[in-house]
C-alpha cells in the first residue's frame, strides 16, 4: 500500500471511531434522561394514587354528611361545640404542665 491509501484508511478509521464515540455519548446521555423521566413518572403515579384515595375518603364523608344525621350531630358537638337545648356544658381548666 502506498502512503496516501494508508493515510486515507487511518483517517477513515479515526472518523469511524469518532462517530462511534459521539453516538455512544449521545446514547448514554439520552439513557440517563429516560431514566430520570421514568423516576418522575413513578413519583407522579404515586401522587395520583394518594390523591385518588383522598378523594374517595372525602366522597365518603360528603355522603355521610348528606345521609347520616347522627354523624352531623357528632361533628357539630365535637368540632363546633354545639349543644342541644337544655343541655349544660361543663368545662374544666386544663392541668398545667408539670
């Protein structure tokens, strides 16, 4: 082989190696990006599951508020401090910390 053909062959090999290295670097970077997106997707799916469960519980409470007078009375007494007519409420001072 003459030196020109050898030089072209070396240049071709060098270009091929450079191209392969560039593609490998791009592939690694994109693989990392895909992994990050999958992690984010898993976190969002967990958030959605949590929100669906909260919504279900709120719907149950709303249904009880619409249909269960005893539950409404319980909440009125505990949360708002309401009493029935004629009832007497006794309040005791809290104990000071020791």
